[in-house]
């Protein structure tokens, strides 16, 4: 496929890894960070699905998976699925 080799065999039991997740605060924005960004005229892009953005559901995992529905005022909505090429 596309010049790459394809493997169809299941390799059997996969060994457990020793990956340790680390929190990097610089990669996340909290409530205060977002409020500051809005004051500075930063454009927020919301890439959730349409139903999440319009408030009819709180999560793709179910209507009430997350108890609080809503969006940040002024956020621009672009459904994440629209970011993929249709022919891929």
C-alpha cells in the first residue's frame, strides 16, 4: 500500500512497556491562561464535533459523559473532521 510493506500477522502478546508520563505545564492552558489570551485578542479555535460545540452533547462518548456543556464565548468552530482530506 503506497509502497509500504503490509504485515497481517498478529505478533502475539505484547510486552508491557515502562513509559512514564510527565506533566509539562507549558503545553497546557488553564482557565486563567485562556482569560488572559482573550484579553490579548488571541483567537481561540474549538475543534470539537458540531454537537459538542452547539451544546446538544458534552462528549463524543455520550450525551452526558461530561456533566458541563458549553463553549468558550467567541471561539471559532472548525469541526476536527474537516481538517482531513476527503480522498485519504
